C-alpha cells in the first residue's frame, strides 16, 4: 500500500505544534504515512512561491497550502492540514470519503469567531468558508485541482483561494465535523469524540491558550519531543550552581 501523503502547514512560531500534529498522526495511524511540512522558505528557495508579505495572513502557510497538489505531482489523493491540529484516532478512515467525482473534501464550517485576535495576538479575520481549507482531502489528479499551479497560488487573492472559487460548488465534497473540530466553537453536542481537534484560536503552546479543550491530550502528546541537549543541561547546571547560597 502506498503511503498516504499528508502535507502539514509549518510556521516558524509554531514548530512545536507541527511536531505534535505529526506525532499524533503517526501514533494512531494503521496505514503508512508520508508526512511533509510545507515551509514557506523552502518553497521560495525552490522558486515556486514568490508572493510578497500579506497583512491578513496569520500564518506562513496561508497561501502555500494550495501548493499541495503541485507538490504531490497532481496525482492521487493527498491531505493538507494546518499545524495546529491534534489527531486523537486513526486517519485511515478518512480514505472512506474518497470520491473520484469530487475535487476536494472538507468540513463545511459556518464559522463566525467572536474573538478579535487569536494565537499570539494575530488578527482574527472573518470571511465566508473560513477554515474550510484548514483540512482538505484533495483529489490531486482532478482537472479542476490542476488549476492550482504555482502561478495561480502566487497571483490570485486569498479569498479566491480560501473560498474555493477555483472550483464549482458541486466538486466540493463534505466531511463530518469529527475531522475538523474547531476548539472553542464546536461543542460535544456537535461531536462528542472528535478525531481531529483544531486549535484555530490558539493552542496550548501559547501562554494565553494553555487551558483550552483537549489541552491535556495535546500536552501529553508533546512530552519528550524536545529533550534538553547536553549544552542546555550544562547551562542549567551553571545557573543552578550560581544560585547556591554561600
């Protein structure tokens, strides 16, 4: 069986979020996975991303996510997911939703956040189909998906891309909420036991969001990801010794 290709948006401020997302995917998966971080600097060095700064972008992968089909060679199925996700069960069942008649499958949120800021003080923007593109099962070989060339990704507006205006609505398949449970928006009445929790407002790796829903599970998944190096231990020992009372 070929590995399921999973592309995760990577942000320099949230590497720990990426690492936990990756670990949680691997922990529960019963199928082989090929996990790739989409780093903006890498895309620039490869010459496939050249957009200038965007004041409305809260992450470094706001636009680069749409390079997923290109990176996958416009073949087969692939997943894109924001880094601020925690997977709580096997991603293999997502493959049950593969429909060759669809270009993309996603959770079709009707999301209107009340917060004005998120994460580490970023502006919380509002627009139609917000968060639809944060988790996508993509039919990379579909003729409409092949519109997502590097040129398109670099020149079209954010609203064109995030609202899926490169598709007709009948080509957008639906996933249940369990695949993109928006922490702070959804409740147990929407989904009692989500597979994928999305910390879209901010996750436990930010000081202001340490006590959000499922934070204990995220914290548990993060343990031992970054063990202290020998140098860090040495520095800690020196600091400790310097504070010993004489």
